């Protein structure tokens, strides 16, 4: 977040847009992953709970065997279709040569990112979040500092892309080493066990549909914006998205523990604890997510002004506010989806994801072409609607809980603040507070009072959580 203004300044709006597009190719491993990463997490957690180490190894190797082949094919396609991709993205002539080399580098990094994703999924299944979290933080900090140093020393777009590609190779090596250390019995082999891959594939196939919807929101949207509006517009969209993703990533990474936890409960045949997590987790997650995204919505203009400058804020504050609203709606589905997937209801989640994908396919090109980046944002807001209906289905049909009780406990308290913030943005009042520090402080004050209210009502039992952590005790279900 600190380095982004410097990157845009050194690379220019078009250069940073190209950087976001080409390094975004690394994120496409989530598409060709076919959902196998999430399948590995589920079955590693489930088989570990059952103490079946042989099944753990076969699950990991089945995924790695497929992904090694698919990763090589994906990288080769990116290289072979380089010219067509660059033309589609409307890369300007002065950046074409550098972008071509950068695309080749990103294609190689794609393969290692794909394999590293599976290794990370295995570590997640073993619930080694303390380790994977540290690796992620350190790697991102090192990469950001390395790119900043390279740009300060006169390096340009290509240097930034090469460093990002190299980091993918290094991350693969780190995860491979960690898996050997924390699961000593694992040995990689092209061990394609049909029976093991059948169970893994049946779950992962539906998760693949969910993955596609995530790839749309994170990566494909950039390419749609570039195809219609050019790389400079990508920067106008990606920079606000980076701020929203930072908050969303903080929350989603913290909640990801619920997925292997629910899988473990399934392995122990204890669905009652999973139901408890479904209810309490939704309540506490919403109490953390809603104030954060409401703050970004209300303070979009001063936030962008202080971060990226007044001119950028004038063009991008509405984009930031709408992206925050889209992320807020999406956050309400996070815990229900994680628990449902962990319990094995991948088919339901996958089928609802088809509706989300359909809305992206239809609305993204239409609204982006007609209304520019703001249209893109409205397409993303619309695509969250199927997920909200999925939560109701999960509550009633899968977990067999009362919808009325669930909504009252988890969401009812937030409906009025969400509606008020949306009116504040759409009416233009948000722009009226301008870029002043006073506007930012006022927004902090309002949201701060809201957080205190949630703590008073028991929606955020922070004191209880801190006591458990300080005592070093096993966290209770409510703390989870």
C-alpha cells in the first residue's frame, strides 16, 4: 500500500496498468487449478484427522501430477499466443517490446505459481497457518522492497515483472521445503491413483466453478477493462481494488481456517460443531467486515487523495466506494461458503457459482463498454447477488438452521448502516467531504462509534478473545 503511489509515479499510469495485467497472469493458476487446491486442503485435513497418512500423500500427489502437466501446457499457451494477447489488451507501441518479454517471464512464473499453490493448499490442510501466514507476509514485503529498489536504481517495467516472476519460483522452493519438514512422510511421485483422484476430482470439479468466479473478480476484470479502455484505465481500476483487496485479504485469510476445520469435523463425524461455527462465525465475521468496508465507502475521496493524490482521487473515488460495497456484500457469504465447502457441499456452491459467472460474462462487457470503470464496478456488485441467495439456501437446506434466527443474529444489526452508507455515496455527499483530513477523521469517528456499539452489544467480544490468546489456551469455537 505504501509503495503503490511510487510504482505508479515511476512506471506511469499506462506502465503500471501493463504491470498489473502481465503479473495478473500469475493469478490465472486459480483457473487452471481446476479447484484441486481446495480439494487438497479438504482431504488433507480430513485424512489427517483420521490418521490416514497414505491417503494424505496420494491426494497431494494426484493434484501435483495433474497440475504439473496442466501448468506446462498453460505456460506454453501464454508464450505461443503472446502477440494475440498483447494486441487484445491494447498495449501501446512504446511498451510493446518490453511487454512481450514480460509476458514470457510471467508465463514461466505461472507454472511455478500453480505448483506452489498446491503445496500451500497441503500446508493449509495440515492447519499450519502460523507458517503459511509468515511466509506470505515476508515474501510480499521482500518483493515490494525489491521492486522499489530496482525502480529507484533506474530499472523499469521489465525489472518489476522479472522480480515478480522470480518470486514465484522462490515461493515454490520455500513451500516444497516446508512440506518436507512438517510432513516428513511425503515424497513427490507421479502417482496417479484413479480411486483417490476420483474422490478429489468430484469435489474439486465443483470448486473449480467457484474458482472461476473468483478469477473473474480478481483478474479477468482487468483484461476486460484493458480491452475496452486501455491500460491506463486498468490503473484507475486496479489501484482502488488493491485497497479493497488488502482489507478483504486480511479478513478472508483469517477466516480460511474454518474450511479445514469444518473438514476435520466431518472426518470426526461431528457436524454439530460445524453448525455452531456457521452461526457464530458469520456473526463475528460480519461485525468485523461491515465496519471496515463501510469506512472505505464513506471515506473513499479523502482516502484516495491522501494515498494517491487529489487528481487520482477525483477520478477514482466512486470506483473505490463501489468496489468496497461489492466486497461488503461478498464478505457476508465468506463464512457460510467456507463451512459448507468443508462439510463437502461443493456441488451446491459450484452450481450457484455458475449464476455468478453468467452475470460476469453478460454484465462485464456491456457495462464496461457503456459506462467505463464505474460500469465495471456495478457489474461486480450485481455478481454478488447469487452468493447472497446461496447463504439462505446453505442456512436452511444444508445446515438445517432457522433463516430468521440466522439473519437476526448475523446481519440485522448492520442493515441500517449499510443502507445509510450506500445513500451517502450515491447521493454525492461522499464527494462533498472532499479530500480534507477533517473528512477522513470524521469518517473514522463515525465508524469508530459503530464499532464501539458492536462491542457493547457482544458482536465483537474483543476482550474475551485477547484474554484467551494471552493465556495461550486453545481457542474456543466462538474465538475461532
